[in-house]
C-alpha cells in the first residue's frame, strides 16, 4: 500500500489512500476523506506501464452512483466507460457523491447542501490525482448534471481537458420552468413561476403550496438557489482547456440541441454526435418503451463509437 498523502484544501484536511483491489484486476478502491467523512471511489488503471492520463468521471443528477446507476436501476454505464478508457490507455476515477452509495455517511443535511459542495469535492479529487506520480495529466468527464459540476471543477482545478457527455446548455431553472409550464394546472404553474423567480433572485420562499412542496420544500431551496446561478452555455466560455462535447442522437432526456447550443457558445469545442446512443450511453432506438431495458439491465454494451471518441480525444490532448 502506498503511503497516504495529505493535502490542505480550503478548510478541510483530505486524505487519499488506495485501500484494496476492486472487482476487476485493474481496479482499486480509492477514498477522498474530508472532515464530514469518506467519499468512496474506484480507480481504473491501464495495463501499460508508465504515467498515464487520468480522467475524473462525475455521475449525473440525484443519487446516481459511481457506476451510473440510480436507485433501483442498474445499467453500469460509467463502469463500462471506465473499463473502456482503461483498455485505451486512459486511467479514471469515478466516485459516489456525498450521501450516495458508499459515501452515504459524508452526506450533508439537505438544508446545508450547496451545488458548490459537489464542485469543491471534484476539485479536491483533481488535486489528489495531480499529486499522484502514476498520472501524467488530469482531465474531467461529466455526464448529465455531472457535466456542469465537471465544467466548473475543470476550471477551478485547471484540468488538462474537459469532456461533456449529455450535458445541457441552459440553466436548471430554465429547463425546470419549461417542464412545469405544461405539466401543472394554470394556478399551480403561476405559483411555480412566482417561486422560481424568487429563487433565481437568490431569495428563499416561505409560502409554498403543498402540491409543490416536493420541488420547493424549504430545506432544498438553498441548494436550488446555488444551482440556478450557473448557466452552462455561459460557463463554458471561460474554460481555457480543450473541450469535447458528446451527445447521443437517441437521448430522450437531453435533446441533441443542447450540445449544439454548447458548441455555439464554445465554437472551438469538438462535437461528437453518437448516432443511436441514449442517455445511459447505450445503443438504443428513439423509442421510450424500447429504451427502458437499457436503463435497468447492464448486459447492454456502450454505443460502440463512444469510448474511441473520448479516449482518442484525451490521448491526443495528453500528447499535445
């Protein structure tokens, strides 16, 4: 076992240490320890000797775990991505976010959670990897909501490169507003707009209708305020590193137009539209009923051109 290494990051003392072998012989368990508890991850290593480029993989929204699996579902999309990258010479770390999976104990109270919490954690992972002599460069890969977290962490941690997979261009409040405008009856839609406007202005709302409490309960409002501050199409303009935008043509959760908007905001970014790839990175038709099994069954392989596109980009950047 390697000697543990210590870093001071902000006000937290972090300890990184590999603690054993994972399910595959080229995988190891790895932890990022903060005052609030351990954040658990998996390190996937290429078999070739010598320093390798490494990518920090950040999972999507909600309680999605390091392998890309939401509660009650198992598609293993990010595990398969990590394995494919390792086979192509790129190491990676994927991790359970605070409050998720093996990082459950590190979760903050909902009222104390902020979007910046996730950004700070990702930036701390990057600092740890940069100090590890096994790696030549550190890049960031973000999937779905993790794409925005990764975008901001890549900037803060000065990543070698940034990869967005199924990332959105518009702010979260804009997307939420569009979804709710047609999903709610007119009186509740009006109330939702009132609340959204206040949250966008940075103000919490005390009077929330019971029908909207699941969305706007007082304990989650500070997190929403912190999240709404960031608009990906604006934030991507300030990145100084090479950018790859990856989008599936049959993604039913994030339409291909989002990637086009990101490309418009960052014209020098490379855009790869993976034909036939859905939101969980599997090859699937543009039909919701026929996509369902790809979300819950890990037997489906990744879309065949995904790994070559991401690994090719990261390996090229590492050599430049």
